[in-house]
C-alpha cells in the first residue's frame, strides 16, 4: 500500500525511526522504481490509445476516399464494359465498390467485440477491488495494453476480411459467369453476322450470273 499511498508511506517511515535507515532507503528506492514503472505504463497506454483511435479514423477516411473515387469511375466502367474484351470491367467495379462499402459494417462488428471485451475487463477489475481494496492491478494494465495492440492490428485487417466476404459470396463465380456469357454472346453474334454476310454474298453471286 505504501507504494501508491503517500500517507501510508509516511506512516511506515515514521514507525521505522532512525534505527532502520537501510530499510527506509530501500522503501524510497522501491517507491521510486514503482513510480517509474507506472509512468512508463501510462505512457505506452496513452500512446496505444492514440494509435487505436487513429487506426479507426484512418480506416474510415480511406473508405470514404475509395468510395468517392469508385463513384467517379462507375460511369467509365459501365461505358467500357460494352466493348469487346472489357466485359469484366463493370463486374470488377461492382465487386470493389461492395467490398469497400463493407468496411464500415465489418469495422462496427469488430468495435462491438472490442467493447464487449473491454466491459468484461472492467467488470473483472471492479470485482477484484471489491473483494480486495489493496489488489494489484498491474496484470490488468498489461492485459489492457495487449488489448490495444490487438485492436490496432485488427482494424487494419478489415479490408482483408471484406475481401473474404465478397469471395465467399460467390463474386468470383459471378464474374466468370458474366465473362462466359459475354463470350458466348459474342460468338453467337459473330456466327449470325457471318451467316448473314455469307447469305448476302451468295445472293449477290446469283444475281451476277
């Protein structure tokens, strides 16, 4: 208790008296080391909290920027998709737009999980302090720092998870189906055009005869 409570520290120092100078010096050193340790922990905790908030804001900002760019490129992708060889342009644009749009729901789901874990951590700390007011919460602070690191890394995996959702939803199969249909349609049109051209050429030859 004397590490965190100044009154308790002064009381124990007064009880030692002048005969226990070595013990008092050891208490001063131990208290100083404890304060340095707490200062370092608080610094890392505040730094990780800042990075945690920055990661969430970065994902949201990049998502908005990507959606604006994709909205601008949408008409261009639609125009190019009518040309032979560019049939997959529109499907690719739709796939990327949906994938980017899903960043927000995935981020909300991840934030909900983090909030639930944080509530459980706080409840555990409250329970420990209720049962033992002098309980040491250093382990909880360490868990909180690790929790922040997990959150920072998790936010930057949101684009990857959104891509998994698109692939699991069958977007790749849909893209291949559209390309196959377009190729078949082009073959049919080419066959019809060739047949019409051959028929006209045959009639023209008969007329010349």
